[in-house]
C-alpha cells in the first residue's frame, strides 16, 4: 500500500487531499499541528523543525500561512516562517521522495496581460505577503525537484476563506465590485485534489490547475450568492477608485496591528482584470478537471433547502 504524507491536512485543501487519498486506498499520514480527518497524525511545527516523513512514499505539501496582512506586520513574518522556511525544512526531510507542493496563481506578475496565463508568465511583483512568500517557497521547492501546482481561488465544501469573504462584503443588499465584469479562472477543491494525487508521477516543474473553463465574474458571484440564499445587487466601482480606497485601507491597517484591511490592492487586482489560467500542461499529463462551479452552487442550494426543512 502506498503511504502519502499530507501536510496541512487539518486545513481546507489538505483535508480534501487526505480524505480522498484514504478513500482511494492510500495509507495517510497527516503532518501538521493538528490531526487531519483520517489516518495517523504526525505532529509538525513548520516554523521550528523538519517533519518526520518516515514511511512516506509521496509527500503532498498543502500547509501554508494564508491571508493578506499589512506589509511589515508580524503576520507577514509568520507567513515567511511557514511558507519559505517551512518549505526548506520539508524539502530537506523529503530527501528523494516525490513532493507535490501546492502553490498559488497569486505568484504571477500582476497587471494586464493575464487573459491567458501559461506557466511561463513572469513570477514577480506580487502585491501581498502571501504572493511573495508563496513565490519564494515554490522557488525552494522547484530547486529541489518538486512538482508545483498553481491553482487560483480554490473553492468548495468547507472553504473558510473565499466564499465567506465574499458573503461578508454584502452590505444592505449591495455588493461593490471593481470595474466591469471580467473572465476569471477558479479552481474547485476536487480538481486540485485530483491533481495533488496524480502529480507525484509528473515531471518536476510548475503546473496551472483550474476548472474546465473560465467564468464571467459577475455571473459567478451571483450564482454563489443565490446558492447561499443571499439577495444582493452588484454595482461596479471604477478601478481607480477601488485602488485608492484599498491603498488607504492598507495604510490604516498598519496602524492597527493584528488586523487585515477590508480591501487591499491585491484584492482589487484579482477582481478588476481578467485572469485566466492555461491548464494544457497538466492536461498533457492526463489530468482533467471534473468539477465546475455549477456543481458547488447546486450542492450549496440543496444544503440550504435541507437546513430550512430540518426541524
């Protein structure tokens, strides 16, 4: 039986990888601060030590510090300790084992020219600590021969970040978005999970991972809101205004340590311009995206109905 070590198995992506791996017959080691949903827990503090990967045949590294903290904050320093230094410790402990390292499309250079992004798109100029530390961390992983996966805006059951943040931005039935609608890639967590479990046999390098087709931003947002029973009108704010507000919010965030701004330049960049990932490199290895946003919104709607009908 193949043994897979999944770091960050108590988190959103890691728990899906661990659970699916167990269902497919893997023996699972959940490596991290907290136990995962299945398998044996191997305690690991990524900021302090190398993990014990004894017995593992494959390593899938999902552990990461996430967020959009103000530059120079303690949160950014903690992010570096996990995403960069933790990666170095992991790669050293992995030795000759194949490593699949979950990165992010936020490593790509921001701005125009992202309507069709291949893995050759420049990796530089990231607008927040998460993008910068993921870029530096994946560089360590790539230098050690890892397969690096670059999903964008991962969503699905148990998502603690993307959809909750979207729902929280609705105020009095109104949701403000920067600029007119654009085309965006999203990544269902099931599509990322399939790639994580297949990529151990792929040639080392970076691979984009996304749903079968990009989405119209406003239509996708409306579908998610409706699936969660939220009625809201979408109104467009000029991108220049959104960037100015984000800059002011980020500056204010520096004066309040421990808090994240309600709007950041990174968030505006990710929503105001088209960002579409070319996934043909992963498809050439036999991977196919099997899930789309409609599967999630249908399931979410059904869950809402069941909750309303429950005594």
